[in-house]
C-alpha cells in the first residue's frame, strides 16, 4: 500500500515550495477536537494517512488543544499540559518525527508546549486537535501563510482526523483519489446548528488496548464486513448532509449512531477481533436506547475507545444530564480561540 516515492517529507516540501517567510521567536494557535458523525475507518496509504472513504465531523468548540511554539537553541523539546516530557517518550518521538519532515538541513529546532482542554487522561483523542494546532502554529511561526487546503493536508500527515480539526462546526473530509493525497483534505460546511448538543461520557480512563492505525489495518486486511463499509459511508454521508441542511435531528442522530455501530461491527469481525467496548459502554448504550423509548431524543456515537459521545438537543440538556450526570458538554461556540495571547 505504501509508495516510497511519496514520503511525508516529499509532500511537505512540495507544499512549502521553498517558502521562506519571516521566522518569529514564538507563535501560538488553538484547534478544536472533532467527533466524526460519519467515521474515517481504513487507510489506503499508511504513510500519508489517506482514507478509503470520505468522513464528516462536528468540532468540539472549546475542547481542543493550544500549541505554543518557540525556536529552541539546542534540541527539540516538548511539554504536555505543563509537564516536560523526556525525548524518548512516545509523544515526543511522534512529534519530533513529524517536525523532522518539515525542516531541511535539520533546522530550526523547536520547543513545543501543548495544552489540551479536552480530557486526554479519559481517553478522548487529542491527536487531531494536537496536530492541527501544531500545523497552525508552525505556519504562524514561519510566516508561510499557507491556504486552508494545504494546512488541512499537513495536519492529515500528522494524524488522519487532524485534517478536520482546523474549523469549528461541521467539516467534510474528501477522501480523494490522488496517490499523493493532494486532493485528500477537509472543508467546513456552511451550516451552523447551535441547538445541536454533543457531550463526552467518561466511562473508562485506561489506555487503549490497540491503537487506531493497527486496528484499521487489521480490519481492512482481515474483516469480511469491511467490503460493505464504503457503501454504508456513502449512504450515511448523504443522509447526514441532508439532515444538517434541514436541521433534522432524528435523522442526524440515527445515522451517526448507525454509522458508529457499523464501524465497530467491521472491527469486531476482524481476525483477531478488535473490540473497544467495555461493560460500561454497553450499559450506557442500553440506557440511551431506553431513554429514547421513553421519548427523549438522544443518540450516541463511539470512536476507537470505550467511551460514548452523546448527541442531543440543547433544549433537552436537563433531562440528559439527569441521566448522565458526569457529561462533559462541548459548546458549539464559533469562537476559534479560547486563550488568545
Ligand atoms: O486520526 P486517527 O488515526 O486517530 O483515527 C481516527 C479514527 C476514528 O476516531 C475512530 C474515526 C474518526 O473519523 O475520527
């Protein structure tokens, strides 16, 4: 699947195209986390994070990552949530490899300070907002002034779903067909739907049993159900786009929930199987379904972990919080930056 000709650094240097802006001493940027309503599951290229299908997400407002970048004298250094990490920490290693692909002749070196406003310890993916904020901060630090399409492609090279984390609101990632991925980027939808609520339900805080890259690879290579996934995505995307345009909450919730369950079905059928659900996940699903039977319009979606994300109408928040007291609400504010410097 991988082509040595189009490495990550080739693509990055092609996008930078010899740009030499004015290098600032520091720069800072914020990016929101995002939750897919129609999931990205399966890569057609592992090095460039090129997906098999399109996907569609909703941003989490003020839950995300702030990245502060400074030019460093010595080696690259990184801190996460105010704690300096050793250079051999997996988080540091992943970041340094990404930064290496940006610099020619090993320069400059950076100090990267990342602060997550999304609870990372609870297993909610922060890599999307982390890489998106890093790419925005790199662009500002170097004065490259790249367009949104190129910024989205660069964020994708860090983590696939990061290409959707550059905007608030609904975002559509086009899978594209170019082997180099120059047509695989995300774009925001014009629709705003502030009455649509999304909240995070923390059920289990442990580390993931298996990372999403390996789980995707295993699903694509061994799951008989994966053949049905692209058609499922195409139908769900169409339904979601229509639901968003018409503010049809039931269709949106039903489609997002069904899409998440279908994604999990593909991986449960992999060999060996991948199952992120815990007992608490199943209990929460049953509770959502029972609430719905009792007349509360409430739906869930789930990613590569045991926790649920709930979809509801903001007008129903009191009933939702009564059922799920610890819910972390993401307000869909359009404010791009909660902590401007
Ligand atoms: O971007 P990654 O490699 O962390 O993959 C994300 C995959 C899912 O979260 C399960 C689905 C999605 O579209 O975000």
